[in-house]
C-alpha cells in the first residue's frame, strides 16, 4: 500500500481545507520527510486523518467515531465549525482508491450522522453502506485496523513500556501489540468448558441419588396384597349384584304403585272435561240432523252475503271510474302543453312519438358534434405537444390560427435565411448533417491525440529538468562527501595526536616534585646528569592542549554534520535519479505511442478543413456552426409541415363548433327539459294506465250487476224449497236453522274433541289394568319382602364403598409397581449419561491441565512466549543495523527483558541499565520488527514514526537516520518522522511544518 494524497477539512485544531500530496514535489522526491511543529499544533492529527478516512477510528480514542462520541469527546470537528471531512487516496496492486469520511450539522446546529464512501480510480463510488466501508478497506489493504496502526504508524511509547515491564504487564502489552488475545480466550474457554462438564457430572450424580427403587422383597409383598384384594373384590361384586337387583325390583314396585294412583286421578279429570263440553257436543248432534239439507242452507246463507257484497262493490266501482276518467283528461292536456300540438285521446300516441323522435334526434346530433370536437381538439393538442409547438389548449380556433400563421412566417424566414425553400427535402438535410457530424468526430479525435501528445511532452520536459537538477546534485554532493569524509578523518587523527600530547604532559607534570629536589652538580637518580635546567620549572602546556582539543572537537562536530547533510542529499539525489529515469523511460514510450496516434488520426482525416494542430480548433468550431445551422433548418422544415397541418385542423374544428352552436339553439327552442324520453314515457304510461283502468272498471261493473241479479233469483228459489223441510225438523224459519250451521273448523274441532275423549277413556282404562297386573307380579318376585327399599340402598352403598376401597388399594399397588418400573429405567439411563459425561470430563480435564485457566494466563503466556521469541528474532536483525553492541534476550525468571552487551564479553544486562538513547534504539528496532511481522503478507510503501527522537545523542541520531535512510532505500518506503527535535529538523530538509496561532488553530505548510 502506498499513500498518494490526504485531504481534510476542520479536523481537530487544523481549521479549513488542507491537502498533502505525496505525488507532488517536494514530498514525491523525498524518501524521508519530517512532520514538525510545537506541541498542540496538529502533528498527530495528520495520522488521525489517515485512520479516520479508512476505518472511522482514531488511535487516541477507543472504538469507532460516532455522532455521540464526537459530541461527548468535544473533538474531531474543529470548534465552532459546521462540517468536517477526511479523505485518503492510496495505491495498492496497481489500483488506486479514495476513501472518504465526512460529517456536518443541520441548520439548527444539530450534528448529522457521518458518511463514508470508497471511490475507484474513475471516481465512481462503490456500492457500499457506510458501515461496510471500514471492512472493505481492510479487505483491499489486507490489514485490519489494529494491524494497520502497528504496521504503518509506529508509536514509541508502548515499546519503551514493553522493554521494562514484568511478565504480567509485558504479556498484556504483547497482546495489544500483536493481537494475540485469541490464545487467552481459548484458555478461558477451555477452563469454562472443563468446569461446565464437571458441574454436569456432579449434577447428574446428585440426580442419580434422588432416584429411589423398590427391593425384590417389597415388590413380592405388593404382588401378594394385589392377589388378596382381587379375591375380596370378587365376593363384594356378587353381593353388590344381589342388592342391586333387589333395589331395582323394589324401585319398580314403588314406581308402579305411584303410577296407579296417578292414573286414577287422571280418570277423574277426564270425566270432568267431558261434562264441560256436553253443550257443544249437543250442538254437533243438531248440525248432523240438518245434514240432508245442509248444502242448500249454506248456499242460501252465502247468496245472502254475496248480494250485500255486490251492492257495495258496484257503488265503489262507479266512483273509481269517474276519478280515472278525470285523470285521463289531465294527461292529454299535459302532452298538448309539452309539444305545442292540439292533442286528443285519439291522436295522443302519434303526437307523443313524433315529438320524442324529433327532440332525441337533435340531442344525439349535438352529442355527436361535441364528441367530434373533443376528439379533434385532443388530436391537435397531442400533435402540438409532440412537436414542441406551444399553444393554449382551450384557446379559440380563430385566435390560435392567427398565432400559428405568425409562427409559420418565422420558420419560413429561417429557411430563407439559410438559403432553402419552404418545401426543402428533410432527408437531404439530415444526410448532409450526418456528413458534417462524422467529420467533426474525426477532428475531435485528432485534437485529443494532439492534446495527449503535448501533455506527455510537457511531462517529459518537466521530468528531464528535475533529472538534470538531481544529477547536478549528485555531481555536487559526491565530491563533497569524499572531501568531508577525508577531512573528518584528518580531524579525528589530529584529536588523537592532541590527546596523546596531553597525556604526555600529564606524565611530566607528575614528576614536578622530583625536579624540585634536584641540586646542581649532583647526579639525577633517573638519568645521572649533573646539569638540571628544568629544576623548579612548571609547564602550562596542559591548559593550552585542553583548549585546542575542545576547539578541534567542535570543528569535528561541525564537519560531521556537514558530512551527514552531504550524504543525505547524495542519497536523495541518487534515489530520485533512478525514480526519474524510470519515469522518463515510461514517458518516452507513451510519447512515441501518442505521436503514432496523431499520425494515424491525421492521415485518416479526409475532410476539406485544416487539420494542423494550431488550426484544428477553428475547423472544429466551423463544423459545429454548420451542424447547428442544419439542425435549425431541419427543425424549421418539420415545424412548417406540422403548423400547416394544425391550421387546417383548426379550420375543421371551427366548423364543428359553429354547427354545435346551431343545433344547441334549435334544441333549446324545441325542448327545455333534461330527458325528453323520460318525460314522454311518463305521460304515455299515465295515459295508457288510465285507458286500461277505465276498460277494467267498466267490465267489472257490468259483471257485478249481472251477478247481483242472478244471486237474487237463486236466493228466492232456495227459500221456497227449504221452508217446508225446515218446518218438519222443528224450526220456525230459515234464519233459526242458520244459527245451527257450524263452520268446517268448528266441526273439525268438535269431532276431534269427541274422538279424543273416547281415546283417552280407553287408554286410561287399559293402563289401570296393566299397572295392577305388574304390581301383583313384582310382589310375587320380591325375595326380600320384609326389607324396605331404603335398607336395601344402605346395604348397597356400604358394599359399594368397600369395593371402591379395595379397587383403590389395587390401583395404588399397581401404580407403585409401575412407578418403580419407570424409576428402574431412569436409573439405567442416568448411569449411561454419567458414564458418557465422565469420558468427556476425562478429555477436558486433560485439556484444562494443559492450557485451561480461569484468567487465560496459562495458554496466553505460552503463546506470548512464542510470539516474544519470534519478535526478538526480527528485532535483533533490525538492532544489528542500529548498533553492534546490544542484542535483545529473553528475561531472567519473570522480570523485564534483558540485553546481551557484546562490548563487555556478552554479559546479560537488564534493560533498566540502558540510557534513554539506547532504549529508544531498541524500541525502534522492536517497532520496525512488529511492522515487519504485521505486514509480512502486504507490501507497505508508507511508514510514520511518532516521536521518541529527543532521547538520542548526535551519534545515535545519525545511526537512526542512516538506518531509516537505508530502510527507505531498500524497501522504497516513504518514511514520515514526527518530532520537534531541532537536529532532526536540520537533518531532514523536506518537512510538513505545523504552527498554531493565538486562537489555538493550527496551520500547515510543506517545505523542501
């Protein structure tokens, strides 16, 4: 993964929009750059932008960034700002992606939810939800968030703590750094599984103790008790049967005796009812005497009633006939008023039909004309809308025709201006337009080829200028490095010589006491000389030598800094020369290909216009003007035809409207109602109904009068015939005999009552005899005549209770045996379950013994030991390039890590004895090693190291910088160093400088 560019706005204290492009100079040509600035200026915010854009997380905060966390932390968005965004563009496997994060506020100041997107190289967003973006970035990059932070953003603080931590603390840090907490979870899960299985075994054993089963002796005793109760149950069953039979017999005897008394009472009631109906039954007897002349009597009575009914009906019918005739006259007058024609009963239907037909014809014609008008209007509006001709949909035809004629002249003017007649051929115009369009496409392709080739040429020239600058730098700094190395070597040799002179001077100074004791003429104990010129002389060369040594060392430091600067510039120049040479080669290939494309496009163009680079834009403009003119002409031709058709159609519509108005006026004069058929039919129905009623009433009156006369004659004849017969039967006149005539319903009821009395009398006598016989039979069958029914029932209850008690005992004994059978099965099942669980427990006991523990330390410590061993191997490889003195080693017992001091006979020392600079070097080696481990399957071309350089002396700083430069050269990584160390700032020329103003807002500037 290579970071190409980051952009952000209003993140933390960096207010406004900022862009850091690693593809542009000076960052593109710098292998190592520094991020510098005072505390609180926003150095670490740049790293926040990277992780926020990719994962919606910031290393300084725990968990994902959300609306609530932004408001709760009071961070991420710059104070008093309404929106913020962070974006990173990176390249991986030759593919470029851009991941962005943004958030904003509503007009009321309420914070919205954040948004996240991933864009491909063409700028098209991937189809992802915002919650899916971090996971997709992890998939694209090949690193999870924790791995990414440990591989690309190296913070020294954790590794300094890691060096000096004890076993427990080191384990926690190692888990955090390597993400190996899974082994602790496995250990804890193993312990929990062992504990769960063990608890299951104990629970099942407790349940096994709760299962109680019977002994063989207890089961045998229960079987004997069941047999004894079976015998007792048989005896009681027989006794119950005897008492049950006696109970039934005595119950039946009591029932029959009760029924006998009831039947006697029922017979007395029946006799009372017969006496109550005696008079009505006598009337039935008289009626039956009249039976020979009964039909004539009934006929006489009916004729008498019919005569009165017919007289009344004739009077009512005459009144109704007079009313209907009056209604008929009114209906005829109503039709005459509606039609305006003279109307009588004879011509009523003819007048009505003629008027109705005439009005309906006008109505249908009006509807047809209206429908035709709407269709014509709709057709016109659709045509105008289809061709983009604006007309008011409800405007009058005359106004619209005037408007369209004006538009017609406008389009004719367009044709005349372009040199065409109004009848120009549209197909010819389109063919000519197509020719110009094809030519325009060829010229545009040629123009694009020109532009591409010119852009490549500019990029080549720019790269060539940069290449010459770096080659000049290589020529400049190469000799300076050689000369500087030689001068530094000479100064160091000079310092060694001066220090030797200083040591000699110190030895001489130590003999001053002996010189003071020398006496002229006496021999020196050392050399034997009798001449002592230096006796009593004190030299001041020591202070002069010390001053000279100090001056020379200061000169060495200055020259050594110059040498480091020359060397860094030389390495940067050499790396940039290689990069730009490769770039020049690629650009040259692309440029040659672009020139061939230009030649091919140039030769394939067959038009008449200029195709040279400086004239092609004018040619394209000329063709576009021609195409535009042809489009206007084609549009005008089409619109001329359409408007001409519309004018004709509006003429037709105008005629339809005039015809509709004429018919409407004629209809209003003829008929002012809403539905002529309905009005006419109502009058016709009234007229026909009146005629029909008159005919019916006249016929009915004639019939009733004839029936009345016939009835009178028949009644007189019957009266003469019946009078002698009535007198013979003891009646004075016909009216007296008619009083004894009963209706059929009365006759039916009286006859049914008579038959009912006879049937009930017979039934009661029969049942009385039967009950008496049954009582005599039961009295003979009763085997216990001296015992009452209540005594029998009491004995039966006692025996039944005894039987129920016996049966209950039998059921309880069987239930005990059945439950024992079930408990025996449960016992066997539980024993099998416990056996399987104990086998399972045996396995988990072994696993728990090996790796299980409640806290997870056992397996975690083992895994951390392997991880630590692997990390130390990587770290020592890195450490050998930083210093040849130390190697990291495992801790003694459970203490802190140790180092092997190769300068002191490979003695093992505690890391707590190291200086701050030495601790930083080892911490850096660990950080780089962890990055190697975390990114061993991913090519990472960007690395950021956050702080820690302040503890280094000049020499160690040089070593670290040389190591980072070598790392950058070997791996082609872009290394960013975050620090406020002045010497580091001077060593690294390309910097992202941050500063902050009085309000606390940071500003960003890239220098190099």
